[in-house]
């Protein structure tokens, strides 16, 4: 079993999409996918309704997800930890206990050679188009990740 954690700030917009999209492309008998946020603001909440909606219109149900905060034991639970942007990456690395912990953390968009800005832009204060763009970028990147796994 390979375990992969998607991490953003609130765990309600970007990482729930990355979680649901990657999970939809993999055999869940062999891959465990989850998501978390570095901040505690939204613990226990459903994903943002705009993330639920763009996922649903692409055939993916993320409505059962509930926001969690990233915790140090996640370094033990997961093999790969993908940060949605550089700020999330820095926040995760600040909690690492060892070089082995640090080695597990990757910037998600480093897997996508087609995009030059390596941050999945935070759509929280944006509009529906921003959520569609985030969905498309994450989906494209998850295709590459799933192919390589
Ligand atoms: P996310 O988006 O990190 O993609 O879940 C955000 C959600 C909430 C906030 C910021 C970003 N917030 O400030 O509450």
C-alpha cells in the first residue's frame, strides 16, 4: 500500500480536490489517499461548496470529506506528502523531525512540466472560474502522478 497526503492551507478548497481526483485514478486496494490543511480554521467542515460542485460536474464526489489539520504523525502514516503551494510546503517542513520526514514532502506542481508557476493558486477568495482552473490544473497533474505510480 502506498499512502499519499495532499496538503493545502484550509483543507476545504484545493487539497480535497487533489485527494478526490487522484483517488479516482488509482486502484484503492493499493493506494490510500487523504488530505489535510496546515491551518486549523476549518477542522470538521465539508469542502467548499465550489470545490464540491466542480468535482461533481466532473463525476467525482468529494462531499463526504471533512477537513483535518496536518499533524506530525502524518510523516509516519504517509509515503508522499504533496504541498499545494510553497507556503504550505514551508509550513509542513517546519514540523519535520528528520531528513526522512523532509524527503517525503514535495511541491505538487513539480510533477507537472507544463506549468511554470509551481503554486496551485488559492481560489478561496476567487470565483467559479478560479475553481474550474484549479480543478483542471490538479487533474492534469494527477494524470501524470497516476501514470508514474
Ligand atoms: P485551501 O483554501 O487552502 O485551498 O483550502 C483556503 C481555505 C480557507 C482559507 C484560506 C484558503 N481561509 O483563510 O479560511
